[in-house]
């Protein structure tokens, strides 16, 4: 068996790992790389392998950095099965369609600027037709149900606790008369967060391929987040401004709505109108409502037991149409806008930033991770002049960051995850989906616990495991 790390290596976007075992080629994840527009466009166009030679694809969850290049894979010749949980498939139906739509719409703006400077126009990576062709290949698999994808290759999905339907992947493999177990963590959730269940940790492994997004950071405890958010809402209301929240449409937005619903019911925040301005988030919320059994005990206790919809209340409006979104720019009273995308690299949030980023009464709240070179990361890092739709804007609004909303495990959670398989059993730990300094710090901490072979692959690196019996 060998693993080739074709994406998500020393970065948090574009996850892709090629597994070659028993003469079969299995792709784990097929995500979009996000970053500088031209660089991202070029990286996403080409693969390190021939898509037509891939036998099947395993998908951990629906976030675009893990699933977003699947239609392009199919467009370039992939015809195998795509295995994912039912909730992940339902989310991919709307997310991949939305991705195709956004590419076309965003490039309309970009190409206006490119034409002005006599540059060639850019074409979308894929279209809605490519998405529909990809959706025909999905095969639903429930959690904790073993299935076979190749000779002597058995797989099971475990709830990763990251977003609805997210999975860690447990492989049991027999090759060359050797038996071994390998786990792919996918994105690991945080214990104790609202909505998602705690991660079902993969254990008793010979090899663990694990994310390292927050390998050198500890999150603030979530039990302080409600009061911090209360203060921010009250301060913004008192200033007469807007609270604008770039948010991932799947997972983060639903958590924000859930918490704001609680605070509103408890009379802890003013009665500000709250707008979820993202067609994708609106549609994704309906998927969350379809799977109440996948939500955690608190959601069951606080809302569902009393037949209260956790994602609906009378100060909340879901904005579907573009015309309604544009009207938000003319509201003269304080309000909250939650809009995608979380890294501010596309979607309606760009229009809200374009129209509001220069007003010091407004507050821009970041509630998640942003990769290098994304607009969100530039603003979070304090850059005062940023480009939106190719034009420069001055950042004058207040900036606030709350990483307690992150749905990713932090350093402590990641170390606990590894600890559940002892060093005598776990021969290799491979750290992916993390910027290099995060992965290096986590590698050193894992080694200090007695795990000898801890690796950080570079893009394209190939690993073989002759020492596994």
C-alpha cells in the first residue's frame, strides 16, 4: 500500500489523498484549493493523477475544501462510486450546485475587471451539468456500517463530530498476507460544541492520517462564547451599526443561529433583526432539520424535545433572493448579517464587505479559520487596504475574532485523539490539513509522547509502510 498526498499537504485547503492498495486506486477527498485567485484556479484545474484511473472516492464530509473539486474530477474522466454518509450527500447536492453557480457569478465580476485591463477572461472549473453528473455517482453509507470497496479493503464511517454527516474513515486492509488498520480522521470536531455530537475517535490503528489545522493553538472555552457574543451584539446595537459575520454556510451558520436563538429566548440580546443571507446556508439548514437524530443531546433537550425548531425564530430571516440581499445595504437601523463564505473568497459576503467595510460603526466578526491569502485572513491579520472584486477598499470597521466557534479540534483535542492508540500499536502518524508551523508544533508534541514516526508530507509526497505487519 502507498499514500500520495495530492492536496491538503502543508495547507488547509484542497484535501486529496491517493491510496493505492491491492492494485486499486482509491481517492480520499477531492477538495478545492482556496487562496490567491489565479493560483487557486490553476491548481484546481489539474490533478496529480489521471482521474479516469481512479476506482472510487471516499468523502469524509461536504465542506468545499474536501468535496469542491469532485465535479471537475468527473468532468475529466472519473466514473467510479463516491461513498459518503446520507447527510453528506444531501449537503453536497446543494453545496456543489452552489459552487458551480458562484464560480460563474464571481467570474462575471472578475472578467469585467480583466476586460478593462485587456486580460483574457477566465472560465469556471465546472458547470451545473458537471455537478449533476457527479451526483449520480454518490453511494450513501450509514455510520458504523462496514462496506467493501476493493478486494480485502473494508471501510467504516465513524461520526467525526465536525459538521452534520462528517466522518472519520476506518480502513481494515489485507495486502501481501499482511493485515493492518489505517484511519483518516477527516476534520475532527470539538467535544462539547452545540449541535454536533462528540467525535467517535478512530483507535487501535497502525497508521493515522490526521488533520492539524489548530496543531499549535488552544481554543477559548465555549462556555464563555455566549456572553462574549452578547456583549458584541449589544455594543454594535448601541453604535447604530451592523454586525457582519462571514460564516461557512454549512455548520458554522447553523451553530450561530442556534446560539442566537438561545440568547434571544433568554432576553440576553436586543431584538435586532438577524439575516442569514446565503441561499446555500438557507438550503443547508433544511438538511440539518432533516436529520435531528444526528444532533447532540443539548439540541435535543433545549429545542427538539419541546417541538421548537432550533433554526427558526421570529427575529430571524432567511434571505434567498439577490434582490432581497441588496436591500440590506439600505437598512438604517442596527442588525446582524450572517453571510457566506467564511473565508470571504466568494458569495454575498463580498458585496456586504464592499458596501460596509469603510464604516467604523460596523463590526466585522470572524468565527472560523481562514487560509493564507484569503480575504478574511488578510483582514484578520490587520491589513488596512484590501481588494474586493479587484478594487481597493479601506478597512475602517471594527474587527473581532471568536475562535471558540471553530468546529475544528484544537491542539489538546488532537493530542487526546492520538493518545487513544498507544505508541506500541500506532506505527505512523501523518499530519495533513494544516499550515506548516501548526503541523510542526503538533508533530513535536506527539513525538514527545513516544510516537516515533510522525510525518508532515509535502504536496506530492508518497509514503509506503514496509514496517507494518
